[in-house]
C-alpha cells in the first residue's frame, strides 16, 4: 500500500452508490409522472435517458479535473451539484424543470463513480486496488437491488416528490461525510489544459492494454444492462408473469454479483488481477452458453433465464474489480482520466446493447440471448487480448506478481 492517507471504503461505497440509487429509484414512478405532468411516455422517458447521458458525459470531465486539482475538491463540487439537482427535482413544477434537475443530478453523481475508483487506485497498489474495488462494488450492489422497491413504495404511499426528498437527504449526508472524513489522495498533480486532456485521452486510446481492459469491462456491463432491459418484457409478455416476479427473481443475479465481489476481495492477493479477470469472464461466458442451451432445449422460462444469469453475475463480480484495477494501472499518473474514460465506454456500450435488443427479433427471447451472450463472448475476448499485452507504466502482472510475492514488501501485504 502507498503512503497516501487511507480513505474509508464505506464512504467511497456510499459516494458510488448515490448515482445508482438515483438511477434506479425513479424508474417505478415514470408511469405516474406521465399522469402528473399530462405528457407523453416518450417525453417522460427523458427523465431516465438524459440521466444516463449525463452520467456518461460527466465521466469524461471529472477524471482530468481530479488529476489536476485533486480528488477531494472535485468530488465535493460534484456532490454539491448532485444536491442542487435533487432540490430542483423536488421543487419541479414542470417536466422540463424535472428533466433539468435530473441532468444536474447525473452530472454531479457521476463524480462519485469516477473518483471513488481513482481514490482507491491512489491509495492501493495494483492487486490491493482490485480488493478495494471489490469491497466497494459489493456494498454498491445493494443500490440497484433495493432502490426500485423503495421508489415504488414512496410514490404509492406518499408522493413522487418523496423520492427526491429521500435522495436529497442521502446526498446531504454523503456530502457532509466527504467534507469531514475524506483526505486528499492525489499527490501527483498534472497541468490541466484542453490539449493536455486530449493528449491524455489519445495516450489511453492508443494503448492496446488499456483498450482491452476498458472494452472487457464495457462489454461485461453491456451484457447485464441488455439483460435487465429485456427481461421484464419477456416475463410479462412472453411468460405472462406479473412485474413482481421480475422484482423477486432479479435478486438471484444480484446475490451472484455480491458473491463474486466477495470472492474477488478474498482471493485478490492469491490470484493476480489478470487471473481473476480471465476466470470471471470464462465463468460468465460459460453461463451464457448454458442459458442459450437451456432456452433452446426446453424453451424460454424463468429459471432458464435467471439461474444462468446468476452464475454469470458471479463471474462479473469476480472479474470487474480486477479489470478496472488493471485498466487504471496502465497509466497510474492519469488514473482519474482513465477511470472517466472507462466509465464513459461502459455507459456507451451498454446503451448500444439495449438498442441491439430492440433491433433484433424478440420472439422466444432471441434478441436477449444473442445480445447478452454476444457481449459475454466479446468481454472474454477483450480480456484475453488485454492479458496478452505488456502493461504500460507497470510491471507485467503475471511475471511481476510472482516476483513481488517473493519480496519483503509483498510479504507484508499477504
């Protein structure tokens, strides 16, 4: 571990979870907003769509800013923007004002997504960073699991504004805790200028190792988002099940992801990040093949969809922290920029996945199977490609890991 002050992983988990809570908690209230604002479902959908766009675009900005000005002030500014956007949403008297508030929420909340990863990379060495990321992601995974139910009950029992009141309270608590408890971790600042930002992105995009890790992570996320975009439709239309069935069954892959994160945290020092990545991606792709064979042999069914997806989620939880840690370690001095670019690619490729689901034939779950399993295969392929590249700015993990384990410093981390 480096000499930087050790931030609280619990606080970083809360900072990261805020964005995903705000993403998922509003979804059950979208039909209600159609009635409240007397507008079309397509326009109300912008409450979600533009939030995702804000998350994607903001991640390109916060990384370079934090590399220049430090993680702490940039994160505090982002959380303040999130809080301002949430207040605007709570007070919104029109759909346009609500959408503007959501964009501000997204632009602020994505600071936590980017900077939590960069802070962990500042504080930990490469393999320890995988463990820290796994712990944060394990806690963060509870957000999309419980947020839809919380939002549904708040909208049903109280009012849709109660959703944003709760988000505002959570944002204020996280902002206060960040101001009070989070130290600065970036002690190697770089100068900020437009040409420098473009140059940093160019360096990353020219690196085969970084691109391999980033696209592996992006395709992993795309397989998940493609599944959750199509599963509710298949359950209700093709299988005739109520929405509550999806709410119950989605807990299986959520639990699988937590299990994978726990395993990644447990074995981060025994298996280096490249081995964890390949192991996780191999397990996920095998689970995708199982889902395709299951549905092809006995037809589309609840268990045929969710049991293999739960196994794939174990692989996702095992591989994602290691993949991110490896990607951020290719150029440690611009880890913030790398984190932002990885996050942008994740959201962009995930959006392409949901479009793919809509374009392919939907009969019998063909669109879901082709898109989800296809992205799982791509993730494995990019992971293998990245593992074969010599890392830039770090020693090769496989060779270096063996050497490091024989050193006194590595012995202290064991």
